[in-house]
C-alpha cells in the first residue's frame, strides 16, 4: 500500500499530523502499537488532571465553611475517582478515533519499523507483518518514563503510568523527583490525604520557575498539604519489601508504603529500526531535527518528545502542523518557539518566555511588575487569594519578554501572556488594555501597571 504521508505514533503530535495531512488532501496512514492519544491522553496529561480535579474538589469541600457552607466530613472513594478518570480517557480516545475515521485516515494497529527510507513494516499483535510505503514519513513515537538501574524492581516501586492505574492510594508515599510530573502527582496524592515525602537531588523543586514563584508552591505543599520536601540530597539505599519501601536522603531515613519514580523521560525508538532509514540520533537517543522538524533524510520528519525538544503535548501538536504543511505544501514556516509551560500543582503555576533568572544570566536589563491575587476582588470573592503574577519586560523598549503565574487558574491565565510575548506587546500596551471586572484576568493589567509604578490597587513600591 502506498501513501502520501505515513505517521508513526498516535499521540498529541501524531494524530494531529494525520488529520492535518488528510485535510490537505493527502492519502494518510497512522501507525500505533498501543493506544490512540498516546501517553498524554492515556497515562499522562489527561488522567493526571482528572484525578487532580478530584483532589481539588475534595480540598474545596474541606474548606467549604469559608463560604458559610457546612457539609460535615467528606469521604474519598478512590476507585470511583479512578473509574471517572478511565471514563474521561475513553471518551477522548473515542473522539480521536471518530475524527480519524471521518477524515479518511487509515489506522494500522501495530509496531512500525523502517525497512528503508520510504518503507515501513507494520507488525501487529498476532505477529503478522504488512509493508506500506510513503513519500513522507513522520516519526511521532514520544517518550517514556526513565527508571535508573540503581532503583530495585518491585511492585511497590513504580513510575507515573503504573501509579495512575492504582485502585487505591497508599497511606504514605515517597516521590523521587521534584520536576513537574513528580510535583503534580505528589500534590494530587497529598490533596487526597496521603502522607507524601518528595526528594529532589537539585537544590530546589520546579527549578524551571523563578525562586519567588516556586516559593508559593513550596509553601502550600508544606503548610496546606502537609508534604515533606527534601532537596539537595540523593535518594539512596532504596529497598522494597511486601511491607513497604525504605531509603535515605542525606542523613534522613525514609519509609513509606510506596515509591513513585519521576525523574525524567527517555525517547521511544525501540522497534523503530531508524538505522535502516539512515536517520541520525544524538548521544541520548533523540532524533536530530532542524527548525522545520526535518531529519537528515529527505522526506522523513520527527516531532514531539522523541525529537528531544520541549517535551510538552501542545508543543508536539504545534510542531505537527508545521511539519506536515512543509512536507505537503513546502511551507517554509519555522515552528513556534513561544511555548507556555503549565504545571498542575497546588496552586497551579505557569510560565512563558524568559524568566527573571534567565534574563540576569544573559545580562539583559529588565523591569518586573508583580500583582498578588489577594488584591483582586474576584479572588477574594472566590476565596482563592494565594499567589501572584509577574511580568518581565525589556527595560529600554518595555517589550514583554516573559511572564509567570503562581495561583488560581494559572494554567488558563497564562494564555493571555503567550499572545503578549508572541506579538511583542509592551507592558504599557497591556496595562492600557481594558480587562473586565471582576475577573481573575485583571491581574495581568494590574501587574503591567505595577511595572511602571502606576498600579491603582497596590500601595506605592519603594
């Protein structure tokens, strides 16, 4: 069978590539060996956020008396929460399946393996093999959790995918890794009453954020969720038995029912046989690409996590559209580089563009403007006053270079600043843009005014 476009991998990069290729009139094949939607939809973004939503509801009920509502002591039915999570995933997977069908994409269930630069062998679960050829081939196989060899194998030690399939949460949990995956799952578990201890080798958790921003999250982790944070120390002497897991972190002795390992991800290239096509990878196994997602072999592209770029679902989707339009329309559009980061901790955090710390490292002269949610009418009305936003702007031109947010609805609020950074707005232009009142989005207008020391709803800064 011959196709205009063959896509290997049906995650948040792969299935949009296939749909966009079909929209452009290309005869398209999509190969997936596990499930449509990939890691993001089945054992990553969506299931995690569904469970986090449940934890947030539980926490709101616990503090409902702040609104004058007395509900007694709520009980957690975690199997029901998991069932709901599975239902959300099933609905979204079904939606993707329908979209692929109505766009005329041919879906192959199996493992795609290069025979050469234009031929893919698809091996199904029953062992049968079918060969297909394509003028353009797009690799979108994603990444998987990294579990180092020094960590023993045991049913009480797991990575995020296995953790999300638990039917019951443990009473206590060790989390190895203070990045966004470890922090999100740790907050979810702690929000549902699990005693959580998180260990991070680096000096702090969530190091991609400025210190003042991550401080908001750390404070809530410890004071509101009761978490223990151990940073600047390696987790060592890890042992697991049927009764639990023990380890050490510096001078601390650790003990819990389970250990969640969340210390990074690795590219998925097993079975792909990219050597047969001559595709080059780097020393970490990621596929080398240029700004148009092209590999070193004409007609072969690579998008998403497996390309070693920003490992975010929305980045993969953006790369997908640019790659397939270049392949089919020869559109020389360089992929988007203004990509927001969102972390569903408690509270949520989000960022886009350059951080204040990065600006200082690069020797840039910048000004910053902050505004705290406690000064917002909508935040007070909603009893969601924790945290603040920060705008980073060029001192000379006033152009907005970056923004960060730690607080309620941060992952939604950041979108306004993505546009501001991408379109090179100035802080003055943003501040002069009328925002509806009372809303959470007003916080950006206030921060922009604060940058120029013209904020109406904040005391004068020294």
